[in-house]
C-alpha cells in the first residue's frame, strides 16, 4: 500500500489558501482517479480515521492507495500520518507527503527522497512523529512573502489573481507526479516532474537537478 498525505489546515476559512496546497493536490489525484471530482466531494465521500479525511482504492497498475488529509492543524500533522502508517504497517518508503514551500517560485515542483523540514511545521511534526526524515516529499512552490509580510500570515492567505492560474496548473502537475510516484517510484518521479517556474510566471523548466 502507498500513502499520499496532503498537508493543510481544516476549516472553510483555509480553503484554497497557500498552506492548503497539499489538500488541493490530493483533490487533483482523487479527480484523476474518478474517486471525487473536487475537494468538496472528496471531503463528503471520505471516511474519518487517523484524525484525517481518508479515501482509498486501487490506483492504475494495481497498487492500493490511501489518500490522507490530516484534520489536525498543520503543526500536528505527524500524529495523523504516523497513526495511518502504524495501522496499515506502511513503510517510510511507501509514504509521499505533499506540502507548500515558500522557498520555491510559485508553481515549481520539487520531489525529494528525504531531507530536512525546511522550517515547514507540518514536515517538522511528521519528522518528529516518525523519528526520521527519510520519507519522500513533494514541495509545491508558493513564492516567498512580499517585504514586511510575515510568513505565518502569508501562507494563510489565498493566492493573488496572478498566482492562481499558475498554481492551478502546478497542482494538476503535482497530482500527476503523485500518481507517477505510486506506479514508478521516487527517482523516476523526480526525473520527470521536478520543475522550476521562472520569476514572472515563465514556463517551467523540467528535469532540473534541484
């Protein structure tokens, strides 16, 4: 079984905010699999378990796939991920976590086999809960905050009209990357989907060693 965990915050006030890119990516995966056409249907059709909203089924290629949206707040995401992994006896190699990243240009994708939290509270708590940082993660760029805007405020805001179309395309690609990882593994997904969107929204450059 593979586990896809998309990080975000619960509550209508956080829908489509920058910090909820992980949830939006899982919505894209569910839509691609015809499990749920959008986030609202995902939430309605999911079952509640592991302090999360959960959908599961068989992905293309025959792999059983669990989609997990933790409903703890971001800084407690590890509790949900660890509980699901323990229940299903999922190894760290079969976990992919999707999160936002202020250090990457808006719309960029960066897959990694392991690494530091980069200051992201959700990744930090997952590392704490698992006792290790060796799990795959897909970070989706949301741009750095403008001058004098605190990061904690920036991530809880919605995307600007200029950013939103870029993010819609990036989230669709992120969903494809998740499904590719499910079938082909992290190295193949990194080679195929790691992209950087240039400042100003220029087209992404794919396959960069990042």
